[in-house]
């Protein structure tokens, strides 16, 4: 999901999170690896607001579908922990909140 401008990528993260938190469907669960891969790729974005949106979305998606995200948990933890080293306080805060959501 590195194509497009930062606003497109931020919006995509929020759309994925909203979709996963509002739709409980086996069809959506099948697509979770692809959706999570897109979110995880945004954790490496050059723009901190994209990384922030990805952290929020990751926390919400894992909270909504914890069993379906188990196989990606090590990568999820690594990506969220990396954001805790950032100088932007809101990014660190959102990453910490997401870590709380995925720690079960």
C-alpha cells in the first residue's frame, strides 16, 4: 500500500479498520492476511501520519479478529514496538494503545 500520496494511505488505513470493526463476516476473515499486510507495510512509510494511522488500524483489526491475526503477531509486535522509538508523542501513544489491543 505504498502507492499514492500520504492522504490516500492514511485514509486506506482508516477504511480497513472501519471495515474490520463493523463487518463480521467469514468472507472478510479470508481477506485479513492481505489487509494486515497492507497495514504492516504502512508502518514503514516515510510520513509519520501514515505510520500513525497504520498503528491505530492494526490495533482495531486485531481487536476485532484476534484469532485470524495470530499467525502475524510476531510481525505486528515488531512493527508496533518500532513506533515507540519515534519522536512524535502521538505516534508513540497510538502505538502503545495498539500494543495494548493486540496483547491478549
